[in-house]
C-alpha cells in the first residue's frame, strides 16, 4: 500500500490519548501487562510512565508526541508489515515512527519475547 499525504496528515493529527486505550486493550487481551506496554514505549521513545501519562492528559497528537521523543538508535531495525504498510518503505518520518510503535505493540500482543521486541542482540 502507498502512503498518501492525506494519510500522513491524518496520522499526525490523531490524538495519542484516543489510541492509547486500544493499545492497552490489545496487550491485555493477550495476557500482557500495561507495564510491558510502557516498557516497549519507553524503549522506543525514551519517555517514562509520567511523560506518557502527561501526553494522554494533554491530548497530544502523534506529531507532538514524536516531536519530543528521542527514538532508540535501534528503531531502524523494526521492519515488516503493519496495518497493510511495509514499515521500511514509508518515506514520511512521523508515519514511520507511529508504525514502529504499532509494530512493537503488535509483537508484544502476539507473545514475542521482550528481548526480541526491544531488538537486543542475543
């Protein structure tokens, strides 16, 4: 699937607080915890739990969320297809970053080991 400018704009303006409950539901449905969800988010963005809650409370957009993030140096190792898009082919930086997060949460929900999710070398 080709990512369009309209799609990129929609992703940028989406509220993190409106998507976050879906992340929680997705991981808890598969017997993973909110703590694990936050561990994944912290690894990717550098945000601690208090900062994540601040973004939720302020109803920050994904654009605002990722503007303040310090992406993990291994984030580029997140590849594959999520939501019908091949991550490594997404040319819009913000949309790719949001899909990184989606992919990590998907891997968590699918029961992947945390060291694999966090792209740690064995």
